[in-house]
């Protein structure tokens, strides 16, 4: 199962923490992106466009 946890830090930056069953861990930050466009860019950058990802907000 793939999980994506996100939150906005104190600077207003969107932070993604991605984890999957294979031990892959990705920590990314996006500034000046909406949630939807940041998610789209993240999926494109890591070739996850057609993969099922469970998304959770941390805060």
C-alpha cells in the first residue's frame, strides 16, 4: 500500500511524506503550489500517475 501524508508547515509550505511497501520514502516540499497542482507534480515526478495512493492530512 502507498501512503502520502501531507501538512502545511509554519512557513506555509506544503510538505509531502510518501511511503510504500518497498521501503521507499520520499520527503518533498512545495512552495507556491496548490494542493492539487503539487499532487499532480509529485505524481509526475515519481511516475505515480496511475497508482493508488492513500492520502492523509497530518494536521
